[in-house]
């Protein structure tokens, strides 16, 4: 029996976030997520989708002739066959990233994949779901993201940055303002004032396309 995944969409656009922001990327959005972050902008991926074989997914991705592929969700790791898909995409020669909430075990993720681990802040309403054991699996190929919903979230993120030495453990630490909750300029000023070893991340897809599905 062929391995399958439930897929919400596969599309080609510019990466809006992470270290490859602005680069043409194919996105593979898996269906389903066990979390309910209060700022979630992809609730349409919680259910539905289509059952697709891994062979078909790789073929659809390859048809775009991309350099970069991002596996996202939902929460991709909620489907066990995400793990073999990631390896297959790496084997095909793509530069692969995985956007994950950090609530599920990342230890089996192929080391060639750039894990983008989203540590949930108190303002997300899902801070209790953080699986801090995942931090031990981070390498310089990986990225840690904090979505900042308030000054309190910012201070909390700094505490985790220090506690887990994230700037040394991961290749990038990203602070992103929660859309319409924290002013991007204010977050920039805080980062500058504290001289943090983090990158301010703005969501290009929201700036360019108002975050319409398919971009």
C-alpha cells in the first residue's frame, strides 16, 4: 500500500517568513492541527483536504522546478507520513524547511531539513503545549520562531532565549509581531534597545497579498 498524506494545498509563491523570506518556494500544506493558537491564520487547514500519495506530492512539487520547498500546515507532524515525505523531498534535491509548532516530537525529522520551531508564547493561548525536549534536536540548520503578542510575550521570549541558549543552538532566532496585536516598529525598537541576537521577521505574504489563500 502506498504511503499517503492528507493535503490542503500545494502552491508556488514567495516565502513570506524565515531565513528564505522573499525566495520562490513551493508550499505543501498538510491538513490538521491539534493546537488552536488565538492568532492562527490558517484555520482553513484544520479539516478537509485530499488524500494524496507521497509519489504524487513529490511529482507535483517537482513540476514547479523549485529550489526551496516548505512543508507546513496546520501541524505537519500530526501526520506520521510527514517524516518520510521530508526525506523524499530532500532526496529529490530540494532545500526543504518544516514549519512546526514545536508541540510534537521532531527527533525523527531528517537532518537535512531546516526545522522552523515555533515556541508558543503565553499570548498564543497554547504555551502549555511547548515540548521543550525538542530544543536538544536543534542544529545550526534550524530556526526558532516566537510570535510576539504583547510586551509580556517579548519579555517571556527573552527569558527562553537565555534559558536555552537559543542563539547559539539554532541558526536563526526570529521574533515576529502578531498581526494587528503588536506594532512592528515597536518590536523593532525593543530588539534594538536590548541588542538582541534575533532577527525581526515580518510576514511578506500579508504585506504583498493580504494573506490570501494560495500565496
